C-alpha cells in the first residue's frame, strides 16, 4: 500500500512492520537477528524517521518505568 497524501510515495508496509516490532519490544519481547538486520538496512528517510520515532518512544517509556521502580 502506498500513501498518496504527499508528493512522494511512502511504502506503508515498512511502517506497519516497524510498528509491529516496536509494539513487541514494548511488550518485553526481543527482536531477532534477522529483524535487526532488516531495520539496519532501511534506506528511505521516511522509514528511518519512523524507526527513530519508535526508538524514542521505547526509550521514554522504559526510562519512565525505570524511574517508577527506582523510588
């Protein structure tokens, strides 16, 4: 599925897979070596920004969880 809302095309299948992996990490599950390799090979700016967004979300949630237990 491709988004046509902007002037550039966007592969929504990458977005969905990145979101699925992000949700799995938030649920406490690991990413496999093959999945990590796929993430490392992302090339489009949209995919990389999506990945960075998930990384930031995971970092902030894990940091908040850690600070709750540190009290």
